[in-house]
């Protein structure tokens, strides 16, 4: 059976990685909502008459 110290360490590592990913996602969402990031512009076809 695995010891509790090792399981605590693994839990801490996975927990800290989860928090880091959530913080990065929050910064990216805030950046998109503020307009500092933009999606790639799709080339539009315009027709002149």
C-alpha cells in the first residue's frame, strides 16, 4: 500500500498544476474580453458591382 506522504505530495503536485492551468485560462479569457487578444481574421470575399 502506498504511504500517505507520497500520496500527499502527488496530490499537492496535481492540485498546484490544476490551479496554474485555471489561472492561465482566466487570464486568457480576461484578455479576450478586454480586446488585447484577437481571433485570427478570416479573409472575407467582397463583391463589387
